[in-house]
C-alpha cells in the first residue's frame, strides 16, 4: 500500500489504477507521475488486461492537480509536454479507459480524467480547470472543444470555477453518475458492458471516434472504413452473427 499508484486486475480483464496519496489529495507529485507512467505501461503490456479504470484513493479527491509546492521549489515555467501521464497523449495506449472520479478533479486532475475515453463520477465529485486562479495555463484542455459546447468550455477556463458532477453530466463531460458507495461498481459495470463486445470491433470503434475528431467528414469516413477492415475480416465477425442465429452468447477470440 506504500506505492504511489496501485495496479490491480480483475479476473475478467479490468485493470484498476488507483492514485494512492489521499493525504496529498492525490496530487500529481513526481512520485505519482512516475507511478502513473509505470502503471499505464504495465496495463498496455498486460495481455490479460482489456480495459482500465483510473481512480483515486479516499473519497475527497480523484486528483487535485499538479503539485504547486513542487512547481515553486523547481521554478517550473513551461512544463515539458511529456511531464504528465495523460492517456493517449503522453502515453501510448491501444485499449479503452474509464476515469472513475471519486472527489475533486481539479486542473491536472481534470486533465487526466479528460484523457480517458469515458468518465463515471460520484455525485459528490467536482471538476475545475483552475489554472487562471494561480497564473498557470491549460493548453491541454483544447480537446474539450470536441466534448462540450464552446461557450461552456469558455466559461470554465476563463473563470476557473468548479462545476458539480451533475453539471458535468449535463454538458456531456461525464457518462454516468453514481452515489459515492457505488462509484467503482458503476465503473466496473460500464467496463463489463464494453467487454461484452468483440475486442477488434471495440478497438476499431474507439479508433473511429478519435479519427472523427481530427479529420474532415469525408477523410474521417475513409479512415474509419480502413480502421474497421481488420474487424470485418476477423473470425469474430463470423462468430457474432453465428451466435445470434444460434441464440447463444458469442465466444470472442480477438482475431
């Protein structure tokens, strides 16, 4: 339990990454950053792990953001692009991820939750991009333009004010809300719904969503067809319709 980031794996292939510094509000200190980089690398290399859930220890903070004391001590100016462990940006991942936000997700906490594919939040969670209040910046927030309306995005970054979990759900930042004692249960339920799908189809579907945020409509369609070719050509693409016709649960091979 002394590890800054804990790594666990369920029997059905769900990796659970837990930031384990509740007394520091799970802030992104050097040891937590190193722990997250290592845990994400372990998840990607673990053939038994098919999806990951990122959460924080305790019930007060998912992650309160960067370590401001460390920034003062080191005189940090522009942070290196690879300083923080952001899924799919500074970390190469090929599998889906879910943020399970159990408390405040402020600044860098919002950043790493935003980086995950999906987000489940406790009803007591709060989200904020607080950088304007401490003279820092949030260039990492730019993908939000594909996630929430522009004027809401503008208000969030200009004021630095927190929003409730309910508000985050209403604007589309959060997929599902859960009472605090059901947060992980709800995140696991969502993960298992995804695991019901054929692995190659899930991979192609995730890739298509990301392609669509980066290309024009016609280019995205072309790229999406190419991304799905492997899934269409797989044995699972024959197993799915066969299982449906035979009124049984499909047995996915991931190939």
